[in-house]
C-alpha cells in the first residue's frame, strides 16, 4: 500500500451518498482534503478538531468516533492513534455506512498511517493567506486514482434496513434485529460491509430462510429479490 493508494481510498469515500466532504490528517500533516469550502476554513476546522481531541487526551479519554450534529449536517470524526478522518455528511448520508467505511479504511492502512509524520510535508505550498496546503496530486490524476479505487464497503446498512422491514411483517423489530445478528454470528461474518454483491444477497436470503412458514417464506423471499433488484443488487 502506498500514499497514493491511501489518497485514492480516502477520495473514494466521497462516492458514498450524502458524503459532502472528506479530510484525513495526522498532526499538521494533511494527507488529503476535499471539503465544500475554502482551504482556509478547512485548516481552521483541522485546528479545532485537533484542539478538541488534545483536550480528551489530557484527561485520558481515548476517543475512536465522534458524531457532531449541526443544523446544516453532521461532522463525523474517526480517530486512530494520531490520525483523524473527518467526514462531512448531509441528511442523505447513512452515518453507519460512512462510519464503517472510514473505519475499514483506517484499519486497512494502519501500518502506513503509523509511518506518516505528524509534521507538515516538505512538499506543502503556502498560499497567499499563509495557509499551508499539501499538494498530493493534480485534480485529473486524483480523479484517475479515484476511478480505479475499489469501493471500500458495500451498502449493507441499507440492505439490513430492507431485511428488517420485511421481517417486520411477521415479527417484532427487536426479534428481527436479533435474527439478523444471529445469522451474522452463525455465518462467521465479522464485517458484512466487506462482502461482495453475491455474498450480500446470499446473506440476506439466509435470514429470510429462517421463517418457518413455507408460503410466507416464499412470499418474503420474492419481495426481498424485488427490493434488492431496485438497489441494483
């Protein structure tokens, strides 16, 4: 894994529905940022987030995830040691999906992130307003890298909601949630967000297959197939 592949993976997070901006940094080292506002405001946000987390560290509270909700959207912070991934979410975003995607990325690149310096890169340039910006690649090259990057996660969060909705016709919400969790455990699926499309469909069907009534089970499986097809699965 290289820094370029890391940048591509971070940029790919913005493909998730409702993700309006992403930023990854370690100390003063900004690995990648693509926010819907100026570089100055992005750097101000980075400073504020760093100060806030420094406060938690001083009182020996190790934070892994922070969810800040505002009128205009949600700021999701994912923390791994000194590395911080910031996701700006709109109302369309699935926060659980975004959090899982970010966590998977941080885990996959943990070794590389640990090797990164906390100081601003020597390749950083200074704008007229005095703000340092890390130039990692050209916009066209970044787009090429992003297009080639494999999706970090699937849309399991939405699929799970579909399954819960179907099961809700024959059982209570808590029972449906327990059935899904039990199926995940029995199948040895540690992270359903990393499954491919065929595996997601098989997992969803295996949950519905547990309905004892044969005719009802067939009916619900047909409904599941239709809903998954609408999701392009």
